[in-house]
C-alpha cells in the first residue's frame, strides 16, 4: 500500500457501489478464477473495475478485449506462461478446453512465446477477440496473468503488488526496477502517468482494495 491517492474521498461510495454491482454480476466467474489461480477475488475485481468498469464487450484502441483487457496474443501467451511456470492445473486445463477446445494445445505445446507450430496454424496464437469477450475465460486468463506476476514479485516474503500491477498494465516484460514502493512509484511516474495512476488506483489510499474493505 501507499499513502498516495488517485480517488478523492467523495468518490468512495460510488466506487464501492459500482464494484459491488460488478462483483455480484460476475460472482461465479471471479470465485472460480480465485479458486483455480489462488489470486484473491478482491484483486481480480479491482483489475476488472480499472480495466473495463465491468463491460465484457469493450475493445480498447490498442486491441485489448473484455473485462480484464487482454489482447488475443496475450491470452495465448498467458496459457503458455502458466504452463511453463508449472502453475497450470488440471481444472484450469478443463476450463480452457471448455472455451477453446483442441486449440488449447497451441499454447500448451509452444516451447517459447510466439512459437509458430502446427497446433496454432503456424501463427503463434490461437486466441480470438470473440474468445476474450466470454467473461468466464477472460477472467480466468486475467487472473492467471496477475497470478504469474504476483509469484514473481514476492521479495523476502513480502508481496510487491505495485510491481505486479504495473507489469499487468504495461506488459509482461516491463521492468519496474528495484527499491521501495515509493521509489518504484516515482520511477514509474516519470515513465508513464497512466501506469502510475493504475497502481495507486488499486493500492493507494482510497484505492480499490481499501474501498472493498469499507463497511
């Protein structure tokens, strides 16, 4: 957490109401993703709120799709990374097969990101925009991605959620650097005001995680 703020106090009741609405609408999908990936539902909901405000059909100008705003290539890559990091479980595979069928073998058989093989028609990707507009699949993939990043940012037993969040926003290969939360925020702010705001929207004072805990 950080004492820096994005949302004024006056915005908190409205944010809480909006998150409760989204949380109720997608309760089953969020709960399932939480169970399968071990990512707290509060984090998943915060990302959904920030990325799409709960709109499953939204497509950004950059081509990111759905509730957790994933590009088709990213959706494919997340499955590969989940498998490579040995996080992928049989229940996750079954849910992926439910939505992708045999196409799931594309990312599962890739040896590296964007690997062009027979199972992905030599394109390096099996995911489509339509796939990512399915709430259950989109939320699972988004939770898988933030889960991978969370695992990579435990430092001396302490989760650096600030670093995981900025990489979710800016891309898997973004390097937040070393230092305290405040030092990372200063560095990120100098590189991208969008990324800086993204972090404090979630973990800042009056942020989305804090708001969800309000009675």
